[in-house]
């Protein structure tokens, strides 16, 4: 996971804690929860995109190192 994806995950979790505290103290706000859901979906999208950016494994080299079938 890249640094930006980790930061986005931390922000999303912090926003969940803050919105939950706000809801307990002052009452529910649908727009806050809607915003948090949008943030959560964006975070999941970043994590999914980040996991597909992994570099491919290096290709195995053939013995002989040549370019043709005879190794010349």
C-alpha cells in the first residue's frame, strides 16, 4: 500500500470517529454520513487501484543468452 493510500485510510477512519462522536453528541446528520460513505468508497477505490499497480515478476532468461533458437 502506498503512502497516499495509507493516509487516505487514516483520514477515512478519523472521519468515521468524528462523525460518530458528532452523532452521539448533537444528533444525526444525513449529509455527514453521506459524505463519509463517499469518502469510504473513494478510499476503497484507491486501495483497489493501488493493489493492481504491483510490478510484474521479472521474466526468466533462457540459458545461452542468444536471441535465436541456436543461441547465437
